[in-house]
């Protein structure tokens, strides 16, 4: 079963660059979503994770605390990150065998992005499989982990 893991960071600004070129960015407030996938599922769970990302009340504005990205139209920067499934139990070198290979994970990361956009989110992204430099100012700091393993028994 494939599981999706998303690390959300509330940010006042963020960007992702490849070879010195900015390929995705926002000036906050917004959310950086680091997305990792492990072996074989449908886009349904990715869509559920996208809805949770869009509606989760983790942003602050001068007018109100605890608002969602959907309430204020906050941008979201999505970056694929297979290292979220690093196994560090043995030795000093992480194992990456829990991370799904590109042909499995790339469509699920794309499904997450597509679902966010379908909900009305302004989404920018990194480039799947590229070596990226991600910069952000974590606001708070607020960092939330969404793990679909926690949701498999939920309707």
C-alpha cells in the first residue's frame, strides 16, 4: 500500500531553485508542502491530503489567528521530497528503500498538486527528481506532519 507523507511549514515567504533559477516561489503568508511517497496507491489519498492542506487552520494574519490557506487564498509551494521516507534504524547511512520510485511517486505528487489547484489554491512547485535548493522563512515556527498511514481507517 502506498502512503503519502506531507510536511507543512507555515512561511512568510519561500522559493525553490534549480541551478540558480527560481522555479517556484511565493511572498507570504503561505505554506511550503514537502511531499514524500512510499509504495503503490491511488490519487484518492493524495486528494484527501490536499484538502487537509488547503483547509488546515495553521496560518495567522494581522486580522485573525488560525486561518486556513483557503480562507485567505494563501499560496502553497509543493516540493517532492523522497527523503521523508528515510530509514535510519541501522548504521550511519539512511536507506531509501521505503521511498517509492519515480514512476509511482511522481503521479501521486502531481495528483496532490492537481487536487490543490482544483480546490482553488495558487500552487507553485519544484521539479520532480531535480536537485533543488529550497529557501523559506518558517513563521512561528509552525511545522505539521500529515501522514496518510493515520487515515486509512477513516472514511
